[in-house]
C-alpha cells in the first residue's frame, strides 16, 4: 500500500506519521487498500474544537472511500476519520458477503426446484 501524507500548516513529525501508518494498517485488516492519501490541515481561524482536520482518500478495488474528521487535536481528528472509514469498510464488506450469499441461495433453490 502506498501512503501519501500532505500536511497543510502542520509540521509532520514521526509520531504523526506513525499514527497515520497505524491507523491505515488497522483499516487494511478489514479490506485490501491499494493506496491512501491523507491531508492534514491546521486552521487557526476556525472554532477551537475544529482546529485540526484530517481528510483521507482510500483507493480500493472498485469504488474509492473518502472520510473527514475534525477535532481539537490532530491525533483526535485522525481517530475520528479512522472510525468513519472503518464503518464504511465494514459496511462495504458486509454488503459484498450478503450478495454472494444471496447468489448461492438462489443457485441452491434452482437446483432443488429442477
């Protein structure tokens, strides 16, 4: 998986990079991620609880998934977007499994009726 981190008005430290890599490795356990683009933004003009924004774009087989999280600290914003992306990936995985099960059930019913 390729990881591209773009800091905007943020100094990219080793701990931030490790946090991003850890977050993406947890998400990769759910689905195969081809590439990830993470944009980290600090905005002094916004409300204190929305100072940091983390935007993540995950390239997957099929359609891509995008998430955004805003929080008081950068690590909290990354945790929020990680939770959002995790929900999206689990929902996508469940839908694929359900479709496969429905196809199998239809095939079994056709064999029984034939």
